[in-house]
């Protein structure tokens, strides 16, 4: 039988890592999730513990303090984490995006300065692209960085920034040459503790993902050393685009894991809940809904596995990564919506896993490039 | 042109009532909604103000302190209220259900004892049918009321009770003769202040509708005077069924109003939000999504109007009321989901109306009889 | 109870007309449908019989041989006819479009020349707008009409023309001034019997609607008397647009009637078909599918009724007519698809009504302005 | 890039077979398809040609005249054939079902008697399970076979039998012991030429698949030699169930191939069709529709590939085969419906591939076990 949750790509040391991470999350998440949600962020201690265990920066070489693995190991940790249906911990942004950016585009000096502390959890990373008036249309950002004798002078604001409330290291997409459009965008690292003129808004109140800190960031004449430019000036847009397929795969991992979790708690629920003289699963409508959800979960997993295998061997092409992002998050929302309904009134109570999955899921069709933007990308490739 | 928001049934004094209520809600809701949500219930003062203005018990004759109107007036108030997309105020339960029950099934003594204070807002009402292990299958309830020399002795618990945290008067569905199934269910009014052994759980945490108090209620040897029986013993199930078409219409009013609100804030949003060199509405996909939403909103309104007109003249039949409930709440959720997406990241932030509409909407397919139960009812009539 | 098939707008003499027409169609259609489908058109005799009975040109004044009624009577005849699920007879094109054009835009001379024979069935009408390379984008048509001393000289071709194989009178949309775009389009009536250079292709083979003759028409130096220009030169586009809301309503009538027919034959079917120890309707999935279909059928009917009532009193606005067209045909296809499935293998056999309804329905989302074009129109009005 | 049409399982000699078969079908199908459809069956000569080329009975050992391959080779031939979107040739029934039954369940004598002629195309096979009043509920069949001294005496009728008009060898599911339900069903081979009392109805008229002969078969005191019993008496139901996963995979192959064909002709169409000043693909709605279709086509192919690989190595489990059947045929119908719409009026004309794909597709959700029955099977496994 094809096992819906089999992950054939997760072999060798990745399987061990999965077991270790799973044991850790099984202990930590149930014990803390509620508090994280109430305080609107995970504890700094949690990041440090993760650092100790090697759960941060898994794909960064050991000489920079990382796990010495590859995307395989990052995805593995994401699978282990996402199985709890928690969305508080911004590691995919921290390790999967920011650390990878620093490693791939950074100078030797930058790598040594930031990566070891990112790997230990002392520095938390964020990537700030979106602005109040520019999201999908990234090249329309207005945050400006001007090169001065004292370094880069940054003015502007960013919104919806994951890890925004706690980040020590923010990779900021800035317009360094407004006349050049996409080619005038550069990435500059702001070290928040040292940054005069940098402020954060209160955590944004969201429909779900309450434990994730999502913030507005303000830059008011913030001065940043010249050497904090990441990669080449004017190359920011290209760098961000280049990394997208992998980031979309991580969204896909979250989507499929959440889908499987929804299916599993719901199957369990309808087998035990009684109504009209027998368990709910005796009702044909319930059986059919569940059969449809089970099918989608399995097809989604198989599709993800294939994308993962391709990415790990030859790199996933852009249109397929776009398919992976939009379709898997769509399936996630559809399946979770059906599963919630099967819980009746309990499905609306956040004490129940399915309710949290529902509230958390809705953002997935929006960030990482909205699903509409993915369709544009696919269409262009036809 | 057919005006999507025209309500041809809202004529005469109902139109005046609508204007008055609208003015009141336009003032009160924006000023208080956030606090209500934070404290998980509306203020008692708000109920009293509503009472003063005649917004409570609109369909109860004036001799009992009511508005002297009919269902028309209740629906009118619900329209005026729902236009804000707020779901905190449990008036449809208080006036539309509990007061109507007391009036329709109560003795003269009961009417005089409870209705004037319900109309003034001094007493808040709730209806407690659902139990932890019996929702759709109402006749499986286990809360027992035993007739003793000192009155009814009630034991059991109820869950998901709207107004449960603040209710002074709870109509409790009890099994008074377990051997008789549906015919052994009776309605008994518990006056909470006097009820020793009655306790409430903390407000249940929900995906949305945060300002509505939804509670678990516990009855531990609660003694209630014999004269608190509402209607005839053993007739509870029939009484509840009889009132359902009207209650479903009210759910429909909320659904259509929320749909229209979603459409209107979203149309506005995409006309003003710029991306890729022009307003979002210039993108064909956005236009098509909006066109579909506008169509559904209009069809939904026309269907509701027809049901309302029928109900006000000859009474709405059971299968059509079931169609009204399931289809309108389905449309509500579909339209709101699309509209949220068109807001991008903002759609996920509860500061935005669309995000609250989204979180609030999901319960509508569950309460008032789940949409699955409605389909059963319709099918039986074919 | 709201009766799903009630047509409150069909009052007075329309109700009598409905009864008479129904009796006629009940006799004629079952007796002939199969032959019509095999020969790919209805018999000329059928047109003549209809003429005798007053079923043609119902909205044309009696002085021109018409029924002296209004759109109400046309719609009534369409309801009576469509109840059989037959799509062979092109009367909505003949009476509802061509005769109305002649009456509304024609000169007195033209009215007298053509209308009486159209009313008797001696002349069959068609409207030829679409060309092989211009459908939705009507103003891109290339068929040219050049004014010469001997009249209009027409060259070009038309495709998908209903009644194209039998039409005696074809209203042809021609470009009379290519430099003016939409304002260079004129309508010219071609009397096919006299038209040298006019030829027809074989009936086009379609998925369904086999009894309807849909043809390609070729105009090779066809000379037409100057006085065959309908309305003003250059006004063709505007005239066609002006008539569209009403034409869309007729598509809506067909859609709703077909939906109701599907529901009724299917309800009947699943009550009588046995499987697994009882009638199909005992299976919950079947009940739910049917309940959804019944709901859509009722909502669709109510929406259509409202549009009809509005059109008959004040005229239906363009965006609502577009909603009527796209949504009702979408519902038609959805409901019929579900109903076909409930018939199992029989659903695929054209001997069964549901199979024919399925094959016939698919065109409805395409002609009369594709459903995509309707959404553009709605969006523009927001 | 993941190639949507890649079939990683089709390796080695299967790839050669695919090339050979493709060349053959590329020649034969376009040249004959129209005639096959008109005459409601393929030519006997076509079967013989296929036999010569080794396209029949690919999985039957060479000693019985077969191709000596496995299911891999059958699936390969099906892929090559289905790429044309033709549905006339009933080989998947002939080779994939009947020949496999004979080989797997038959005696040595039966194998030698029938298989060589099936492989050459001299004998065409059919499987007759469904009856006018028993389809999904197979164990309710009424066709009776009574053991007599002269052999089996068969009475009853079968309906919707693929290859029914031309079959020489019909495997008939008979009730041999009505008292035993499913365990009283046996398979008996009727050699039609010798069968007195055996008659066929006219080919059933269907929505599509016009070239496939689907017939009703009548058995009126048909005498069949005792040795024509296939497998053990009373084991018929179990034998049929056992073969189902593989038959569902073949339906899946057809579904995915048709989906890919629809996508490819439509992409081509919208790139070349002009409207409103540019090709259709410039319109965003069209791009999005196509992007969704492309995604579904790719996900479907990947899912099928995985099922195929599993089946070829360890055998596909029953619930996954059910997912494969229902989901892939659902996707097929969805994608084709969207693609048809993008063709405008041409989409409704059977001259166009997309129109034929549409008409042909609808049966796929019905035969091979209806999609509802698949959902039951999946649900039971949860
Ligand atoms: C929980 C959460 C976390 C986030 N984390 C981060 C983060 O860490 N860093 C960061 O930089 N950003 C982050 N984002 C922002 C996210 O990337 C953006 O919200 C997203 O890119 C969409 O941008 P927008 O919100 O400006 O929407 P808009 O771009 O304004 O889009 C609004 C709607 O229009 C649609 N649309 C836009 N353009 C077109 C078009 N051409 N055609 C058709 N439709 C179009 C969109 O699909 C959407 O439906 C986060 C967002 C959320 C909700
Ligand atoms: C916000 C909120 C407010 C509420 N307010 C009140 C209130 O004021 N008073 C009150 O008494 N109750 C209230 N309820 C409870 C509500 O009425 C019940 O939740 C609802 O009736 C469903 O019951 P349940 O939760 O027990 O679900 P269940 O009955 O356990 O149903 C679970 C799922 O199974 C489905 N199902 C059940 N039976 C069948 C069947 N035979 N066939 C197919 N599917 C079936 C249901 O549709 C549902 O999807 C409220 C609920 C909510 C969420
Ligand atoms: C059975 C039948 C009967 C008919 N009878 C008649 C008749 O009597 N007289 C007559 O004149 N015509 C008739 N027609 C033709 C019909 O009106 C056209 O087919 C229809 O208008 C669509 O035009 P098209 O076929 O050229 O498609 P196209 O215009 O080429 O459209 C192809 C696809 O692209 C879409 N599309 C086009 N433009 C846009 C855009 N800007 N944005 C997004 N999508 C777009 C369309 O919606 C469609 O999905 C008939 C058609 C049929 C099928
Ligand atoms: C083109 C074509 C070719 C075919 N070829 C063959 C062939 O070669 N040999 C052969 O033996 N048969 C063949 N069939 C028949 C096919 O297998 C049956 O049509 C199919 O199994 C369904 O049976 P039925 O038609 O009797 O529908 P029914 O069993 O009467 O089902 C009617 C509807 O009820 C649903 N239903 C049935 N039971 C339940 C339930 N318990 N719960 C919920 N829903 C239920 C079904 O899903 C279906 O939607 C063919 C059919 C077609 C259309």
C-alpha cells in the first residue's frame, strides 16, 4: 500500500534527524503552544534549545556553526515540526530563508559574523520585502537606502514581517536606485539592536497563527554599515526570485503536513463521535467526505514527494514550484474546511486542533507569493 | 435595476425602525466592538440601551413590554445590526428565540413574569439544547429533569450556549422521560440568579465571533419551581422544531448581510489598491472574481427576500427554510473567502473587516442545525 | 410552500397561452423529436402548425400577423416548449430575436413584407453575427457589405448560425465601414431564396442539440436590395447590444426549465431504482446530491422570476441580465451533471432524458455571449 | 523540469513498444476514426492488424500467442492508443480484462482454446456483469445459469456491454446459486457464434464514445458446455473483485492521457485564436484557467505514475486504486470542461478534438465501478 505519509526522500541521516526532532517537538510544543499564542511569539529560550539540538541552520556548513546538511535536512525539520499543526516558530524564515541568503550571497566576513549566532539561536532572522503599498508587486517598494559616507541610510517601512517582533537580523529589500525598477533593488542587513531609528509595531492581530510574530517595521533614518549590503547592489530582486522555488516547497511541506493532520484527527473524531444511533462514520455523507479528503491528502503527498525528489536531485523548475505552492495550499484549505465541518460545533472551538488548523491555514494561499501570482508564473511557461 | 440590497418586505414602520436602529448601531458598534471582543461579551449596558430604544423583543405585544411588532420587525433589527458585520450581540437568540418561546408557549403568568424584563434588557435569555454528546441528534440529550415535590431537579450539562455567560433566563431542553425519546423532552426555564447548583464554564474560545459569549453550562442538582415548565411536558421537541423555520431565516439574514458587506468592502478595496501599474480591479481575474461574488450576493438577496415575503404572509415551509439556511450560509462562506483573498495580506489581519467576516462566518454552517441536517430535511420532502 | 415551478409573472392570458402551448407540445414533441434529431432540423410543417396556433411572433402586433402580446407571451411559449427538454426548434431566435428586430428597427414596408410570413411560419428567420474568426469580439467581423448602385454587395461568411440551414430571412451583421469599428457595423436582411451567391454548409455536428440546425453560411458577391438595410447604417452594433438583456432572459428560461426537468426525472429515477436492498434515494449521498440540486433549482427559479418581473415592468438592467445568463446556465450544467451521475450507466444513454439534457446544456454557457463576457459586463458595472 | 508527460515506469522494451504502437495508431486512427464512429464500432480488420502487430494480449505468455509481457505492456499500449483521444477500440476490455481472466482463472484447455485467437484478433472478448436492474450492486444480478446434463442453461440479459456488438467470447457473470448471494455467482464463457438463443440489441446510443460498441445482450435458454465455466463455481464475485485494481489503473491511464491531450490542444488553440486585439492567451482569465488545468494535469500524471510503479512492483492496494479511479476521472472531466469553454463555439462542434473528449469523458465516472462506489471502498479502509 502507498503510505500516505511516506516520505521516500527522507533517507539516511535525515530519518534520524526526523526522529530526534520529532521527539523534541512532541515534548516542547504541547507544553508551550498555548503560551506562545497568548504572548504572540515563541520564547527566546525555545530558539536557543533548538540551536543546541542542531535544529537551526541545518543546511549551513559546520564551519559556520550549521548542521552541515542540505535542503533535505531543513525540509525534514519542517516536517517534524509541522506535524503538530503549530505555526508559531518562524524557523523556515530564519533558517530556510535568511541563513541561506547569508550563506549563498554573503561575503566570508558576513557569514562568519552572523551564521554561528543564527545557528545557536542568539540571532533571529527575518526577511522584509513587503510594504504597506507593495506586496505582489515587489518592484514597487519605496523603502529607500541611500549610500552615504557613514553607510546606508534607510527610510521606509515594511509590513507583515514574520519574526518581525523578535528579529535581530532583518534582511531588508530596499530601493537603491528607483530609476532602475527591479534592477534597482538591493538587500541590506539591519542589525536591529544597533539600529537607531528602527522601531517595530505591535504584533499584528491575525485570524490565526497567533504564536507567530508578524510585525510592521519602521525605518527612520536608520544608518547601517556599508558592509551590510548582501550580494551585489541592484541584484536584490534576482536573488529573491532565485530562492523562491525552494521557499515554495517549504510552504508545500507545511500544507501537506497540515492536510494529513486534519485528516487524521478527523478520522479519529468521526469514528468515536456518536449520533443517531451509531458513530458518525456510519453516515454515508461523512464517509464520502472523508474519502475525498483522504484522496486529496494522498495525491498531495505524492506530488510533494516528487517535487522534493526532483529538487534534491536536479533542482525544481519554477513553474512546478508554483504549482506546488498554489495547489497544495488550496488542497490544504479545502480539506481542512471539510474536516472542520465534520467536527460540528467543536470544529469552531480553538481548543480543537482542527479549529486551529483552519485559522492558521488561510494565510498559506497569500504569503510566499499569492496563489494568483503562482498562476501567472505557470501560465507564462505554457 | 434590481438593487442588490433592496428589501422589498421592509415597508412602513419597519423602514422607520430600520433607520432608527441603523443610526444607533452606527454609533455604538464601532465605538465598542473591539472592547466587546476583548472581554468576550457585550456590555450589559448595551442591552439596557437597546431595551430603552425598543430594539429588544420587537415581536412581543406591548402589554408585555415588547415592540408590538412581528417577525418583520425582528428581521429588520437583525438587518440593521448585521450590516456592521458584528456578531457579538445575541439578540436573535434573546428576542428571536427565547422571548418568542415564552410568548408562544408560556402561561400568562410566565409572560408577565419574564417578558417585560426581557424587553428592557434586565433579563437576558438563552436557549440550551446542545450537550457535549448530543448536538444534531437532539433527542439523545441526557440532561435530566425529575419532578419532585420541591419542583424540577435538573442534572446535566449544556455546551456552546449563546449568551451562556450572561443569561439570566435559560430555556433548558431536558429529558423528563427518557423512555419516550423525542416525546420525552421538555423545556424548563432556569432563572440563573436563583439557581443553586448552576455554574458556567469560561467563555469558549472560538475561531471568531469573539464578542459573543458562548459557554458551557452545568446543572448539578439545580432545583427549579414547577411552574417554570414551558409548554406541555414532553412537547419540547415539537416546540423547538416548530420554531425552526423562522430561526433559519434569521441565520439567512445574517448570511446575506455579511455577504453584501464583504462585497462592498472588497469592491472598494480593489478599486483603490494599486499593483503593477494600476488598481487591482484592472486585472481581469480580480474583475471575474468580483463579478461572481456580486452575482451570488444578488441571487442570495433575492432568494432571501422571497423567503421573507412568504414567511410574512403565509409562513415559510420547512424544506424551503432549510434551503435558505444551508445555501445562504454556504454562499456567505464562499464569497467571503474569495473577498479575503483579494485583500492579500491585509485579508488575514483582524483589523480588516473582511478578516473578521471570515472568522465569524464559519460557525454559520454549523449552528441553527448543521447544513448537513438541512439537506436531510430537504431530501425528505422530495 | 414556495412552489419551485411557480411562475408568478405568468398571469392572465399568458396562463391560457401556456396551457394551450403545453397541450400542443405534449403531443408534437414526443412524436417527432427523434426524427428531428436524426434529420438535424425540425420539419417545416412544424413551423407552419406553430404559426397556425399563434405560437410564432407572439410579441408582434396583430396588424402584422403576430400574437399581439409582449415579451411575456414569448417567454411563456419558451417555458411551455422547454419543459420537454427539446432544443430543436429555433423559435427563440426566429420570434424572439429576428421578428423583434424587424418590428423594432424595421421600416413600415419591411414590417409588412416580412412579419406576416414570419408569423405564419412561411419565412424562418436567423441572425448571423458570428464569423469563423470573430465571436465574442463582434466588432472584429470581416463580412463586408458595400453599397453599390444595384444594392448591397455582401462578401464573407458566418458560422454557428441557428436556423441557418432552413432560414429564409437572415439578418446579417456586416461591416459597412471598416474604419469605424463598432460604429461601422450594419444589419442587412438577406432573403435566401433570391440570393445568388449565398450557400450554406452542412449542418454542423454538435455534442448535442442535434435537432437544431446550426450552419455555416457563405456570402459570395451576394446582392441585396438597398432597402434591406435594417435600421440605420452604422447602428448595427448598438441595436444588437440593446436587445441583449431580453435574449439573455430567454437563455435563462431555458436554463431553469432544463434544471427543473433534470431534477424531476432524477427524483423519480432514484425513488424507483433499487440497489443494495432498497431504492437509491435511501442512500444518504444520493439524498444530499438531490437536496443540493433541489435547492439550486428553486433559487434559480426565484431569481429568474424576479428578473422576469423586473423586465416586464421596468426593463432589466444590463448587469443583472448578465448575471441571469451566466449564473443560470452554470447552475443548469452543474445540476444536470449531478443528476446524470445519479442515473449510473443509463445517464450516458441518449435514450434517457437526462443524457440529452446533458449534451444539450453545454452550449448554453457559450452562446448568447459567453459566460466570460457576461462577467466582464458585470465587473464594469461595479 | 518535471515533464508532465514523462512516464518513468515505461522503460526498456515498453518504450520500444510505445514507439511502435504510436506509429501505428498515428496512421490508423485519424484515417478511420470517423467511419468507426458512424458505424458504431471499429472494423474487424483493425483487430486483426493489431493482432499481427502484437498489440493484443500483450501480457499473455507467448506460448498462448500473447506478447509475453506484463501489465506494463498493456498499459503502454493503452497510453499510445489513448493519446489520440479515441475511445472506439475496446482493447482494454478484450486484452486487459477478458484475456487476463482466461489466463489467470482458466484451465489449460481453456487457455489453449481461446487465447491464441484472442491474441490474433480472431476472437473478440467482452465481460458481461451489468444487468438492467443490477449495476453497482453486482451481487443482485438475476441472469441464471443452471447446470444441466447438457451443460449450463443460461437465462437473463446484460446491458452496457463493451464490445457487446462484436464479441465472440463473452464472460458472463451468472447466478448459479441465488441462495448464496455474492458467493453464488460464477463466470461462464459464452461463445456467441455457437450460442443458440443468444441475441444482441442494437448498439446503444450514447453521449459519446460513438465508435465503441456498447450493447444489450439477451440469453434465452442458451446452452453452454460445462467446461466453459471459468474458475470455480461460486467464485465469480471474488475473481472480479480481485482484478479490479488493475482495471481501475487502466481507466486512470485513459483519464490522464485525455487530460493531457485536452491541455495540449487548448494551449495551442488559445495561443493562436485572436480576440480583442491579441491572442486569447493574453487575457488573464484564460491564462489562469490554463494554469489550473496544467497543474491538475501534472499532479494527475505524477499520481498515476506512482500508482503504476507501485502496481508493477508490489501490486496496488484496493483503496489507492479506488482513489486513482475516481480522482483521475474527476480531474479529467473538470479539465476538459474548462478547456472546452476556452474554445468558444468550436468547443461544441464534434469536429474539434475537445468536443469529442468532452462527450467521451462523461462515462469514465460511471463505469469501472462508479466514483461513488470507489468512495465507499476508500472509506471502508480508513
Ligand atoms: C502571515 C503572513 C506572513 C508574512 N510574512 C512575510 C515576511 O516574512 N516577509 C515579507 O516580506 N512579507 C511577508 N508577508 C507578506 C506577503 O508576502 C504578502 O502579503 C503577499 O505577497 C501579498 O501582497 P499584498 O498583501 O500586498 O497583496 P497585493 O499584492 O495587494 O494583492 C492583493 C490581491 O490581488 C491579487 N493580485 C495582485 N496582483 C495581481 C495581478 N497582477 N493579477 C491578479 N491578481 C493580482 C493578489 O493575488 C491578492 O489576491 C506575510 C504575509 C502574511 C499574511
Ligand atoms: C457559535 C455557536 C453557537 C451556538 N449556540 C447554541 C445555542 O445557543 N444553543 C444551543 O443549544 N446550541 C448552540 N450551538 C450548538 C449547535 O447547535 C451545534 O453545534 C450543532 O447543532 C451541531 O451539533 P454538534 O456540535 O453536536 O455536532 P454533531 O451533531 O456531532 O455533528 C458533527 C458533524 O456530523 C454531521 N452529522 C450529524 N449527524 C449526521 C447525519 N445523520 N448524517 C450526516 N451527517 C451528520 C454534522 O452535520 C456535523 O458535520 C452553537 C454552536 C456554535 C458553534
Ligand atoms: C449551438 C450554437 C448556436 C449559436 N447560434 C448563433 C446564432 O444563431 N447566431 C450567431 O451569430 N452566433 C451563434 N452562435 C455563436 C456564439 O454566439 C459564439 O460561439 C460565441 O459568441 C463565442 O464566440 P466564439 O465561438 O468565436 O468564441 P471566442 O470569442 O473565440 O471565445 C473563445 C473563448 O475565449 C473567451 N474569451 C473571449 N474573449 C475574452 C476576453 N476578452 N476575456 C476572457 N475570455 C475571453 C470566451 O469566453 C471563450 O471561452 C452559436 C453558437 C453555438 C455553440
Ligand atoms: C460506456 C459504458 C460501458 C460499459 N461497459 C460495461 C461492460 O463492458 N461490462 C459490464 O458489465 N458493464 C459495463 N458498463 C456498466 C457499468 O459498469 C455500470 O453502469 C456501473 O457499474 C453502474 O451501474 P448502474 O448503471 O446499474 O448504476 P446504479 O448501480 O443503478 O447506480 C446509479 C447511481 O447510484 C449510485 N449508487 C449506487 N449504489 C450506491 C450506494 N450504495 N450509495 C451511494 N450511491 C450509490 C451510483 O454511483 C450511481 O450514481 C458500462 C457502462 C457504460 C456507461
